[in-house]
C-alpha cells in the first residue's frame, strides 16, 4: 500500500511541514520505501519531483523539504510497491495533458484484475494505478465536453471512482490545477486550517509549526492525507465511498457520505 | 533565444559537467535567465526538473549540478524568453505521452506566425515552441504506426523539421528515451567522447574534468549543444538543415548535410 497527501489552498502555500511528516513514513516511521513523488501546480505549469529511492534518504526529497515551493494545489505520494517494479516509470504521481491542462493523479490501493478500455492515453510503466489513470483520462475525454463545469466533472469522476472501487481498493487524488478531486475507498482524512491559526505537531517527526506566524488572516489551507499527519488537531475522517471536490482550500462539492451529491 | 543541451550515451552517465557549463549562461556568462529545465530518462520514466528562475541562482539547478543523476538520454534547455511569459508552463523541455512512452522536446528559435493543425495534443502554456511540439506529436500520431522503426521515424521527423524551419528558426532536440533526434536550423554542435578519454575545460566556468577517471573503456557519450561547451576539444558543427538521430551515443541516421539521408 501507499500513502497519499494532497493540498488545496486559496493562496500559494508551501507543503514543507506536511511533506516532512509524510516522508518519514518512507522508510523511517512507515514502510513506504519504494519511491515517492510530488507535483506542485504553479499556474497551469507543474513541478514534478519523482524518486524511486526511499523518501527518508532521497536528496531530492531533502530539497523539497527545505525549499519552500509555493502552490495552491499539490499532490504527493509515497509508495510501498505491490504491482510493478520499483522504478521511475512506476512512481506516482502520474501526469497527462488534456484540453491544454496538466492532469495529475495519485492512487492508494490495488485493483489486481483491472483492464483498461482502449484509448489514446496509455500507461508508460506497469502499475495498475497508471493503467486506471489512463482509463479515467480516456473516459473523461470521451464523455465530457472540454468546458465541463466542476460539478458535472465531479459527478462523472465520482461515478468512475465508484466503478473502480467496486473492483478493489481505490483511494485517489486527481487535479487539473483548478480543483482537487478526492475519493475514499477505505482510508482518507482531511483538515482545513483557517484563522485563527494555531500550532501543530507532526506525528512522525519532532517538528512543530506555528501556522499563525506563516499565514495571513484570509488564508484557507486544506490538507488531505491517508492518515492524519498531526497529533494535536482534529482531522475529518472520510467514510468509505465518500468523495470531496476541493478548490481554493474549500469543499465545493461532495457526495457518497449518505447526503445527496 | 535559448540554448539547448542533449546527451546520448551507451551507459548511464551524469550530466553534471556539461550542465554546470550551460547553467552559467543562465544569467552569468550568458543572458538566458528566463528559466531552465532538464529531463533525464531512467528506463521509460523521466525525471523532469523545471524552474522559471535563472539557472545560475536556482536551488533546483544547484541540486542537479551536484547530484549525479545517471541517464542514457537527457535533454536540457535554458531560456531567454521571446514568445510567452516567464512562467513554469512556458519552461522547456515539454513532455507528452505517446504509445506508452514519454516524448520530450526542447526548442531553440522562434516561429512567430506558427499555427498548429488541430489534434488531441494541446499546449498548456503560450509559447510557439510548445505549440510546435503539439503539432509534431499530433502529426506523428496521425502518420506513423506505433511500431515505426527509428529510420522511418527519423525520415518523418526530418520532413516535419524542414517544414517548421522554413517558417522561422527551428533548432530542436526530441526523444522518446530510445533515441535522440536533433535538428539544426541555424546553430547546433556535437562531440562524441570515447576511449582513450582525456580531460576537458569548460568555457563558461573554471571547471575541468578528467573523463578517463569517471568512465570505462567501452563508454560512448555524445553531447549536443547550441554552442561548444568546452575550450579544448574538437566539436562538430552542424550545417543548417542537418539532422542526426542518436542512440547509445552514436549517430544511427543523419541527413540534410548534402549526403543522402
């Protein structure tokens, strides 16, 4: 299995604190030593850092921990391989261009018998995760108009996610830079930080941050992760089947939690 | 204008020496301060580092200079913006997936009036370079079979490159990881290093390397760059219209130099 980390914020924000916590699980406090990756949107561009080395000892991860790359949307993944070798091509997140936007995807789970429908998007590596992503992109391209509004898109994404989750474990993060779609098949949690900001202590490293010192009163920053990353904050735990569409740090659509989408 | 740097080698080789020379031109010995990027193939995967900051002062460039990422094929670009803002989405190299491979492209030149033919690959940013790359990918996808051999591919690429070069300045590097296609519209040079290896001195920094200390006798490493990067080696200068297809450090097809392709 793997661990996911996503961020949605209304102002460019660095991910150093959360990333520091997550990367400890890549070979130190957790067994996810088979590579890691992170994608930061900057406008429509994406900075993608990938490394098949354990995040806890990767020089590139050290750079990302210490160099505050500011982004409104970011997706991060640390890997414990089950399907596919440990190599760069099998390292999440995966990126494809559609309608002139970079779409970024990371997956936690396993769909051992998944077969994708044919289409122009093809996997480069040999993970089930990238195969599902290509299937998703082919089907979005096929069924949605390029000017689909986020809510129409979310309804389609939720349907596809439910279909994938029926075939295995499918927790995912997906973004085109404007929004962040999150789906929980088994495990996902979120927290939204806004004024008045307090302090927080990482669960996986002896690191504390005082958010009030690094934010302005209007900032809204949400973190979505496989498991809560801090010990002294109240995280919301997703229900199995629940999805949320985030934008600018806020939930703009949600469903699968018993309420109507 | 911009500067290009490519590498083709028969064994995974780091680009630190050449990259150190090139990045000096990104704000120090040269005016190419509007961002830089480099793509390293590792198997079918690609490590892509992009930064809209000047390479001479970029923390990510410092990492790439000092962390020996070993690759058989790499493409690097430093930018002096003419078309398009200075932003991440406009930073070369550009990547698209086709037939389950990552295709990487960087361009030096300008095609101010270029219009692409419609097709599924679309630019994310607003440079002429990325627009041409998308046109190229759409047309390759349309006219070539997915199992096209490198020579058939090279003939098509050379035809397309000639067509682009007729509309402006078009020096380019393109790879799918197996081969490196290089086209010279105005300026490109190459050097192939093989046993017996000697020493070399960078033109742009006070750095010397003794290649014999870092190679084995079977290594073949070719560097392709806008201008020679060293002062004490004999570089081959491309003729306008000349193209070379490199693989494993060797030229496997060439044309446009007066000989038959």
